[in-house]
C-alpha cells in the first residue's frame, strides 16, 4: 500500500481545535534504550532498562468508555508495576472525535507517544506520516505471530506500521425474552437472511413494552457518520458486493449489491423494523434495555450489555449470540473491526513505547482484557490459548472470525468514503426517492475520493 503525505494545509482544515500538549516533552538526547522482549506470550517480567523515569502519553478511547474503563486501569497498573521507570499518561478522547483530534494534535507538533487506532484510522495516520514502522521495535517474533488477515491491513509499502491488538468480528445478538413474547423459539436463532427478517417482523409486531417504549425487530445504524457507512459495507457483503476489487480499484455501486442493500434498509424503515436516526450507542442501549430483537455487533457486546442493562451477568440469560445469517453468498458474511497500536514518529522514547505495546500484546494483558471485556487477540499464539476459548461465547466469535472480512482500508480516504456512504443509508431510510436516484446523487462523491 502506498501513501502520499497529507499537506499541512489539508490537516488544518480537519478540525479547528487542538489538543493540549500530549507529547513526552522530553528533549533529552541520551535516553538509554529499553531492551526488546522477544517473548510474544509473556512480557510481564521487569525490564533491566535504565532507571531514568519516562512518561509516555497514550492516546486512546477505551479509558473514556464505561464498559472498558476498568480494563484500561488494570492494564496500565499491570504495565507500570513491571516497568517502574515508565509512567503512562492517558489521553482519553471520545471515539467520535478521536481521528481528527489525533491528526490535528500530531501535525501541530503535540503527538502522543503511543496511539490506539482502528482499521479506519490507521491509514489516515500512516498517510499523514505521523507514525513510524514497528517491525524492528517489536521484533520478528511478534511480527511473525500476527494473524495474516490482520497483518495485511497494517502493512504499507512492505513495512509494518501498526500492531494489531484486538480483533472484533461482528456476530448476531438476539433477545430471548422478545423471542418468547413474539411466539418464537428463544433458543433457535435465524440461520438465513429471510428467517432474520421474518423474526424481526414478529418482534416489531409487539409494538411496545409494558412501559410504552417502542420495540423494534433489528437495529441498523441510520445516522450520518462513518460507522453507518461501514455497516452499509457489511450489508453489501451479504448481498455479494465489494467496495474495491483485488487491485484496489473502487467497484462500489457496480452490480446489484448496493441497490439490494439500500432496498433492504428502506424495507426496515417502511415496516418500522428499525429505529431511524440511530447510531450504534443508541442501538446498544436499546438492546440492553430489551427493546431491540436483533443487533449485529462485536465481541465486546457481552460486557457492554451487562453494564448498560444494569443487570450484570444476570442479563446473559436474556440474550444469545449466533453467526450472522447467510444471505446471497451462501456463507456468514460479516466484518471485523480491530483495535491497533501505533508509535509516533515524533516520540523521543520509541523503545519505551515499544515496551508498552509489547505488554499490551502479551499473554498477561490479553488474558486480563479478555476476562473483563471478552476481547480476542490478533496474535496466533495468544488467540489459541484455552483462556481465550473458555466458553461458548468466545468460541462463537472465534468461529465468526473465520468468515469475517477486514475493511479495505488501503486508501487513506476510506473513512471519508464511509462517511459519504452513510448518506446513502440516511436517504434510503428517510426519503421516498428512487433508490437509483439516491445512488446517482451520492456515488460520485465517493468516486471523487478514489480518483488518483
């Protein structure tokens, strides 16, 4: 994958506000390097590095979210207890603001030492030339342990620019309580798209719960934003579509997949099977509150729903999770998102930053994170551990990962394209305009982003 560097002018247009200074702020030129730890599975031993005190700033969004805040705190505590000369300073940024704020901060000279990213953010960070290659910092053992599908998404011009951390394949959650109320078998989820829609209609026919809250059959994101575009991409996969071909050429809109996908979404709107104008946080809240029959979401769903429902583990009795139903391709089509870790090109403590990244990739860290949030690992040696396959929930998501597709993020404008694509969903679900006219209106904006 090849990138052109973003100009400083274009960066200045991204966001009008900047972050507070978040670099390590060290101008020391004689920092002693921390030794690389060659063990992928265990980085818990205290480093024999210099006793010089180092503070690293870690840009992330998991410290800002209730569902992952405790895991974040324990991960930091675990690292600092084994690396007493390194302190991690959290730069927590809400997810919806994350990419733009990091870009503006980094290009303005205040780059955090380490950054979280996902598959939509990493290409922008690499394209803006604010991060550095990681292969030599992390070592060959870790680099060679990365799952092939994950490694391909973070390799640019033959260099590894991000460390895949936790993959999140999307699977189908269903509400067993609503199944019973609708006369459906609560232990038999749909296996085909047609069954999914029929079940959703029966659940939506309940109309409201005992408190008057509306009940919907299935939740699909319908609010403007890149996440909604990503979910349209997921729906398109089930209809046999692609966004780009094997050579990276844009093919979005070719064939019938996009038309079929938008027709599906319009049907949900017309039949009041999904709430209109909802984003993912709204849908998760509705599922947790028992007013949504189905939701396609990631493996972190269990912990989110336990927290948001206020019922804790007891809420597990009210829902189940299954593979995404089969549609036109004959297999369970879905996507996986992935949390990734990057190191700033501007950091003056690259080796210390690498120690932190290696710790987050380690067995100790991932077993802890999995226990608290159900996440998986993007490393082959860690993902196969019994501790990460301890129950049916974990096994289901490992099975779903086999047919999950990564986002085609080779082009740094992919996230912008997904934001444009969300307009297709919004127009299909809020207007009566002809589907072909909607595509003709929006598609040129996406095509313009991919013109060389």
